[in-house]
């Protein structure tokens, strides 16, 4: 089940912060982000009332920037990341978004395959952006 969260869903946000503490390392990072930036969109996916995946992106003028997409390990390879990506893309179409951008570690093969599946193309490299690992900037044109 997909849920779009905002600051009014404080209990669900706290639950997501706790479940995904490896992603959101600082205390109340997710709450602080949603409070400080009204353009952040956070959608979670639940199985049996347990949050197991999420996508976080920002609407910046006429584009989206994908910040995070994450699925708990035991729920991977079930199509949840694809479902969340398609949701974001569909929302972008409804909102006349021109493009979606993201950055990914060069060694994150699964994520890169997912992004390419949805039409993202490599635009630039940030050499040694993650210490000794390059970052790849990718973009999907929507219009």
C-alpha cells in the first residue's frame, strides 16, 4: 500500500525514520527535512501495515530530483522499487515536470539498472565524489 506522507503524518514519519535509520542517520532527520522543505515528497510502501520501502524526491520548479529510494533487503526483487519509480514518474506527468534528475554511486549496479529501465541516461560523472567511488548524474526527459 502506497502512502504519501507530509508533516501531518508525524507518527508514520517517525516510523519511517526508525525503520530506515541506515539512510536517515541523524535523529529526526526526516521530520526536519519535511518541516524545512515544503517541496520534498515522501512516499512509503507498506506490506501488512509495515513500512518496507520509500521514495523521497523534491519538486524544484519544473523538475523532480530523486533524493532516495530504498527497499528493505528482505523485500527486494519484488518490484517495489519499480512501483515507486513509476509512481514518481506518473506524478511528474500529472504535474508537467520537464525532467527528473538523480545521482547514484557508480558501484550501485542494481540502482543504475533500475534507472536505465525507466529511461534515465548518464549526463555527467563526479569523480571520487563518494571518496574513491565516482557519482553518476542521470536524467530522464519527461517532455
